[in-house]
C-alpha cells in the first residue's frame, strides 16, 4: 500500500477513446480517489477532442488508456488455446502479428480477441507523454470490463458502443450496440454505461490486475516500469533536494546561532572595553583627587598646623573662637560639580567680651609675617558679647 501511494498517490484516472453510432470520436474521462479505504468518483466528463482530454488527465499525471474506436478490430472465436499467436492467426489470418498489439480474453469455450496497430497506440501514448501524462496501462476494445467482473452479477451491461452479456461471472457475448446513457451501481459506485470501461481500467491498475490482460503484459509492464523509474527519480530528486534543503537549513540555523553568539560576544567585548575605559578614567580622576587630598594633607600637616597654632596662641582668654576654616569653599557643594576652594585664606569666627580684645587680636595677626592682611567680614554685638568674623589672607609662600 505504501508503494502504491508513493507511485500513484490517492487518485486514479482512466480515459476511453471511443466512437459513437455516427463513427465520431468522443472521449470519456473518469477519476476515482481513495478516501477512508474506499474509492469514490471525484471527477467525470466527456469530450469531443483529445485536446480537451489533456487538461483533465494532466492534473492526475498518470492514467489508464482504453482504445475502443475504429482503430480496434475485435472478434470472437470458438477456440481456446494457450498459444496466443495461434489464436491471433485463427481470428485474423492475414495480419503481421508483430505490427499489432493484441488482447485476449477467454471463457470456458470461446476467446475474445482485440487488436490495434502498434503505430496508433504508440502515437497516442507518446501524445500523452509529451503533455507530462504517463500512461501506466491500456486495454483494447471492450475487454477492460473483465476487471469489474468480481463486482457485478450475471446480466447484460452496455458500454459506450457494445452490449455485453455476463454468464457464470465471465464474458459470454460482446455485441456492437449503441444506447442512450444508462446508470449502473458497481460496488456502491454510480457510473454510466460510458464509464464502465474506464472504471475497469482504474480497477486494473489500482488492484494491479494487468496480468489477466493476455497479450498486453509485455507492453504494459514496460509502461509501468518506465513510470515507476520516472516517479522514483522524481521522488529521489525531491528527497535529495529536501535533504539538501534540510542540511542547508540546519547549517543556516547553526551559523545564525553562532553568529548571534559571536555578535553578542563582540557587543560584550565592546561594553567591557567601554567599562574598562570608564574605569581607567575614574581611576585617573580618583588618583588626581587623592593627590590633591595628599597635598592638602601635607600642607595641613605643615603650614596650616603652624598657622593655626600661632592663631591659638594669640587668642586672649576673653575671646572664644567658634570656627576656623582653612581655604574656605567658594560655593555650595553640588553633586557632580567640582568643589572650589579659596586658597591662602583662613576664616576665623568668635565672640569677645570687649571690643578692645577683638581689635587687639587683629593687630596681633597683622604683625605676623605669614599674614598679608586681615579683613573684617562681620562685626556686631549680640546680646552681651561682640561677634566677629575675620578673613586672614596668607602670604603666598
């Protein structure tokens, strides 16, 4: 079943080349599809030319061909023999057998023989092939009906151009006869008399019954083999392309994965480089500030300590110092802003009981060599004491 599905899919098609009572060609197409383990009719049509048939069959890509027109000669002889060529010679004694395809059906007492020139059959098959349609099997005359014998009873059945009598589940009589459309039920399938032979054709290659079509085995096996090779090549090509596409897709996904990781690593390296540069910049700033602090500390430990010590020694008991600022800050400290200080200055704040004490302190400070000048920033009486603020300018030593 898997092999059949791979070869044919789920649709099966047959086309009959026939003639009406006026000897005018017409064509009947029948398509069956397998759905839920059953065959159902999915398309059917009749055409007046083979050019109209091509689109019908082309969608399916493979079909069973029935030649049942003026190119086919059919006879019934009361001879049964395993020698096919002898039967042909009895029925058609004047033909060159090698120029014809023939099909033989025998019941218990008689043989039905249909022949057609190879030239015509090969031309029709080649015509379909040029339109990308593979003929996988074919039958001549009305003998394709043998493929549906297991599904019909003993009765008379009409095809497109003959009336066929069935006795003991075998074809007994084939008589040329044209009738109007008539409907039959075959194994729950509703088909017309024009579709009986195409139905037999579909069942022939669906159930692989061509071995019963005596005389056509070699040719039909060649057709099937050609189609199978073509199909296997197409499947192999599609599988190969699919496999190649899958490999390329996997390679692309792997490449994309590692490219993404590489890009991420590149971004990480760049971020790390930026962070490193930022860190170096911060370290440089810290180093500069540490240097400033060290310098300030160094100054504080030398000159500042000495100056403050001298100021402390000059303060009389009647004066109380409240604050001393060395290199006071110029403005309010703000986040992210550089702290600016006033160099070579000391601010002294305090209170005195007597006005003379403050004046005397200023004189003492101005007498020091390291003092450039003393500026009174503020001076006033608060309650009982005098508050003052002095700005001492230090010589730039």
